[in-house]
C-alpha cells in the first residue's frame, strides 16, 4: 500500500469496524484527511463507502476502532454533536424536505450550530453567491426542482453549517452528464477555496480528478491508497470494479459508471465464478420463493395502478400470501392486459428508473412493450450466464450469436450472458450464410446461438460446403421455436455431432434465458429463484398436477419495472416431477409443445392469423377466405403455404399478379416468405362455426 505524505490530519480514522446486526460492513478502516484537502473514497456499489461516511458523521455507531477530529476522540458521538463540531454531510439521494422551500431547506443546515438570525442571513448570502440558481428559486418547493438543483441545495445545506469537514456522498447520483459537470465544477471551486472535503463517489474517474488523495474501498476494506492521479491508472482500481461486476450485483458497479472506458481487463476465473443458486434444499428454495412472491405483490400493488386495481378487486395483498399455495388467490394477467396498458404496461417503478424497453414480435395492433430497470437487466444477464454455465460454456469459448438484435430480446440477451460468463461474443445476427460460414471457419467459433430454423439452415449449408470437419463447433444453443427429435438429430449430424441445448423464454419474462436444457437432454431446468411456474388447465384455469400437460403461468419474484403476477404465457408444457439425473436441484419442465391461442411461430417469427387477414384484406382482387398450411419438408425445413381465394368476379388471368403481390407484401410486413396459391372464388370450405384457417402439420414425432 502506498504511504501518504506526512501531514497533521483534521480527520484520522483508525481501525474502524462497523456491523449491521450480524453483518459486518467495514473491516479495520484507516484513513486521514488533512486540513484543506479533498480526499476521495472510490469503489463499487456495496463496498462500504456510504457506511463509512455515516459512521464519521455519527449517523451509525462503529463497532470498533477510533475516529479522531483534530486529535480528539469523537468515536460514537451522535450526529448532532458531530455537526456542532463542524462535520456536515450532504447525503446520498439528497434527502430533501420536498414541501419546504429552497431557503427553508438551507436554513435547516445551520440549526445544529444555533447561529443568530443575522449570521444565518450572511450564510444564506454565501450559499446564494456560490449557487446563483438557488437564489432565483429560493421560494420554490424543493420537490419541484431538477435533480441537479436539488443536489445544489443538499451541498448548500451542508455548507450552511460552516463545516470544517464536508462529507459528500455520491453527489453525481442520478444526474445527467452535463449536470454532473456542473456539480463537480462546484466541488473543484470549494476545494480551491480551502474547504476540507471527504468525497464518496462511484464515478471513480470524476472523484479522482477532483481530489488530491484517494482510498480504494472494496468489500469493506481499504485495498489501495495514494495520490489520486496515480490511482486513476492503477490496475487495482479496475480489478475492484470488475470483481464487483462479476458477482452479486453486476450492473450496479459497471466500469462505465465508474467513468472508465476502453479498459482491458482479465476474464473472470470460472473455477471460482458460478451463476447457479446456492440453495442446498428444496425447502430453502421454497422459502426464497415465498419471500419473493410477497415482495412482488407488495411492489406491484404500490407501484402499478393496474395491479392495485386487480389486487383490490380480488381482495388480496402481500399479507394474505402466507404460503406458496396462496398464489392461487392472486388474479391472472394476460397478453391483452399488456396491450391495453400500452405503452408501459404493468409499470411499477418511476419512469426515471426504466433504462431500456424491449418489444415482442408479430402481434396485431399495439405491440407488447416491456420496460426494464438496471436491476432487471442485471438479473437477466445473470440468468443467461447461468444458461451458458449449465451448457458448459466457459471463457475459452467463442460464441457466434445468430439471432436478431433490436427491439427483440434475443440478440442482446444472448450477448449479455456471453459477456457475463467471460466468453468471446461474435454478434453476427441472423441470415447471411456466407458470413456465418466464414466466421465459423476463420474464427473457429465453438458455440452457435440461433433459432431452430436458422440452426437447420446453417447445418445444411455447412454440409453442402463440406465444412463440418473444418470448423470447431461444439454446441448449439437454440430457442424461439418448437423442434422435434428428428430435427434436432439432423442439425447435430450435419454439424459433425454438435450438442444441442434448447433455451426457452419470452419477452414478458425478461427474454430468452429463463431456463435451459441440461446436459442429460431430457428436460428444461427453469430458474425457480427468479419466477414461479404453474401449469393450469387453459379452459378452467385450475392448477394441474406435475406431469400433466397444460398452460404455463409465470409469476416473477424480483422483476422491478414490469413484474408478472400469474401471467398466462399460452405455452403448453408440463412440470416433470422428481429429481433430474444431472443432479441439479432446480425444477424442470418439458420442452414447449405448442400454444393455446391461435398464434403460430414460423422461422422465429410470431404470426397471428389476423395479421395475415389484414394483409390480404388490403390487396384488391382477393376474397375473404384463406388457409395457412404449415409443413416440414424432407430436409426438415419449415414451409408455409398460403391458399387464398380470388374475389367474386375477379378474372383468373390476374392470378400470377395477385400471387406476386401477396408474396411481396407478406415478406415486407411479416419478414417471412410464403408459398402462395390463388384459387377460384368459392373453392375453400365454408362453415357455420369458426373457420379453421391454420393447419400446422410440422411436428409428427415426439417433443421430448
């Protein structure tokens, strides 16, 4: 550890420890802050930075060690006494009294020192001189201010105490980059004016640039200290942020949030890193699920008007959930609810906490758009990394990702999990067989991620070009479509014996990666620590016992932005009872056999008959009757044949023209190619009941 320059410290912390109950947050902290110096404490989320400031400010009592101010012991002094001694804290999150005006909030900062009215006025003038914008808004309620203006009030309130030591806790938290520039410009000016500052900041680059001396905190311990400009380029700092990013809360301690870009880092050690849960028994898992279920009900009811109305109508709340069986008291949620609540359905957090949206494909009318908080994305990446881990993917693998990127969840989900596990991602996207084969050959990709249709298409191309013995493909991770044993067998054979893993998922439930086929290849293990899976009768909605086929219903346990409560997925599967031969404690279900609604999936795209109906209705010369025939040819490739009637009185010589128009329009709007047959008006059967339009004859053999 680098030694500090010898100075007389204003603040001296010696061997400080801190506990929250049985949990220890700080371990033997030693640091010094000299008079007139700006010192930074940097580290990832959860490192103990805020706990350290709270201990110094007297908000929490240390469990050991000493705090010296001007050489005098002040350990354990209450916050009011520390404020009177000249220690002022600008807290994380700003903690405004929103109903009070700017001036009233500022005056509260001077209360501990009990200055006279004239002195308070002088201090207000000093604060307004530093923050001219606050003078303009002095009578305005702080709840109406922007985040940057509230941060100015928080710093100004601390300065009203005329502190000898100013503690700043995450001053840039939640602020836009330009506003962060302004706040740190203020911190620079305070430092140049001689204010002694102890600065806690996750944005390490900012904090180190604003300070002379810095301490790096990780897991409650000082792991490095020294001059800030030297620490800024020290590899220990990058390792600290990477270490936090590769464990419990990855996105909360991203290097980007730390202010670093273009940093080269070693990959995580897979011998020590696991994304699988640590539950030792089914009882532990059940207890975790019950806690998560109660949290979800409470969170959804508090944050979502939709859920509040539904839960109140059902007469149930979090306190009514005393056992996992009580989930049956909760109301169901459907895809129609998501479309009706467009554009942010089921939103249970403030808009400011939503950092990304994704949308499902192929729906009619309004899309199903789902929001994600940063924690949602982190959880999803961890789930996907777990999929890779269960499939045996390691940091030594090269993962070619041949699924769609954009509004769909597929590409970004596969990539985030790949990067979390530490493997090399090759984001080719779907299609372009020349590129796919080129990268398989030149980059020697070992894992291929795709839809079932894309996997078959690639396998046939690899076989046709004679590349099977020249590539290094070991595993195929595929999803989005049903596939039979014969199709899987053909893909594996054409790719030289590659091992196939089916991966389920849907946009509403994060995206793909909510489970995966294990190495014994007889089931899908699903991540029961992130969601509860029920199987119900699609007609009566009554629960079905394990082993019976029915509709999958899911309830999330930790999803923030758009939690799901008994969401009807329309997918048909069954829970497989008993332990798996692979040894995993995680429960399992069969691969998806079909859907209960009329949507069908063709080459990775969800298609509703009503979508085809709308397309055909817009083409002049066509009748109202049509049929969709889905088959699988001898090469196990999906085919869609669309049989459409000409309109009454339309001449047969227009058949070729109409066929070309249908093929073109469907390709443009649905992004699939259909074989089209235009037949005479009245050729297709009529029925007094609902006409059957979709004939899906693709899968003839067993699913599992």
